[in-house]
């Protein structure tokens, strides 16, 4: 459950698990405490006192099921472990816990596009069911836009702009002195092209996810209904629904 965690993250997990075991009257830390501790470190504390009304809860259920359904439908995505509509942390009204199966140090263009697709899955699920989006997708859109911008500006993954990077720290040629990063070191015309390419990446993944969720609308509805009943379901349970619907 912890690929990519630093030593400090792992220390936090152990501390949280120990505290949970004490609160539960146990004299040993077990797997349930470790699993809950990992979720606390990743997503924050459960906020069961944050009561959503029926409409909000229903939207959150479809939103999170949308994320998970896209992740399960696209090959190569991180595995979906848990889908929850129990609020966590400062602002999360629900969350989909995806965990990589191994440490990764490189990502391909298609893998980054898949990440954008999964991030858009929640908003598009809301649009598919309710006919309009809500403010709940703001953080998803920030992350998706950041990935698309990095693809265009940093990783040279835009055919239109070519294999160049437009986001880097400028190093002095002769003196070993720190130099501040120069952002926006390109023309206004290039800036417009960057904006167009970022929008193209987002729009392409939007269309891809829209079609996928329209085709799997029955699975989306059944998965969200189960999530509303239980508040927490596993990725395996949603996958089982996909196989029978």
C-alpha cells in the first residue's frame, strides 16, 4: 500500500497505527490499523460529523464511482483499492483510493493521459447522470490541468510545439551561482499555443471518458447505488459489477 512513501511517511503510518491500536484497546498493531493509518496519511482523518444532505451524498457517490470506473476500464491505471463517500481531511467529501503496485520513476505520455482521464471521470459522471457539473471537481481539474501543462511545457509531449521544454531552471554558464527560474521565457504566440495544446489534451480525454461512461452508464448507476448503501466499497466489488452488467 505504500509505494512512493518516504521514510517520514512510513514513520507517520506506524505512529498512526499505534495510536489506533491503543484507542481500540489492543496490545498489538494489526493489519486493520496499518491500513487505516495509510489512508489517514494519504487522505486525512475521517470527518463523520460533516453531514451531507441527500442530494450532495448522491452526487458524491456518482462522482467517486466515476473516478473508479474510469480507472478500472483503462489498462495500466493504478489499481483501485477503495471507494468512499465518507468525508476526509479538510475538504474531501469522498475519495477513490488508487495505489500503484510498485515504485515508479518514469511515466509515459499515454500513462499521463490516463491520469487526466481518471481525474475527469468524477465530473463527467455527474454530468452524465445529473446533466450538469458541480463545484466538487475543482481539485480534480487543478490536477488534470497541471498534468497537461507539464506534458506540454516540461516533457516535450506536444507534437505541435515539438520536443522542447519551456519550463526549466536557467543555470549560469560560467559562474556557480544560483539563478532564479525564469518562467514565461517565451513569446505571447508560444503562450497561446501552449494554452491551445493544454486544452486539446483535456478535451481529448474528456471526449474519451464521456463515451466510456455513456457506454457503462448501467455499471455507474449500480456502483453508485451500492456505494450509497454501504458508504465504502472496494475496487474488486465494482469490478464484479462490471463483469455482470
